[in-house]
């Protein structure tokens, strides 16, 4: 699936993504400022998360209670080693019955076998291109 969108369309995009997911793990790959966290906030709203959703840049992981499913939001930007990933209990989080949304996912790839991969490209100041693929190893 591939399409362009603007910020005004973000909730529609989030809903469309959720309708096309069949894995509980979703990876977000995009340059800084492309809107990964903005899209994740909208996904969380669609899943009934009532609390404020923030980027876990410093906490590395945030958990949210949703009315449809719980959400675990990772930002792995600051992690450099597999040991650091294990220290945060990454494997434990993956076992939970929750939707796992992972920003800066490169370090996590060897731990995953079934996931959706979202690439966001900046087309211009207001427009993004989203590419969704399914990966099964």
C-alpha cells in the first residue's frame, strides 16, 4: 500500500493503516521530522487511547491503555547495542498482547519475524508519502 497525505488527513491515514494491519508489530522508518510520532499519536487515538501520547525519545518506551488494544511505543534512536535493547526488556514487551509501534527500528530487526514496515518520505513541506509493506521471515 502506498499513498500521499497531508496533516489534515492523518486520522484517515491512521484508520486506513489499522484496517490493513494483521501483525501486532509495526516499524516506522523515516527521516527526523517526517511525522512518525504524529502518525503514531493518531493511531493511538483510533485505538481509544485517552492519555497524551508523547515520543519516548528519552524513556525509550511508553505504554498506553487503549479501549480496543493496548499500545507499546518504542523510540530506539538512542540505543546502540543489542544489550541495551535487551536491558529495556524488548523481548518481554513483544510477548504482550499489545500493538508494538517502533520508531528507529534498525536495531530490533533481528528480533522480529512478522511485522509491518512503514516508510514515510517527505514530498514537500506539507505532504508525506507512506509505503506500507508486510514482512514475514
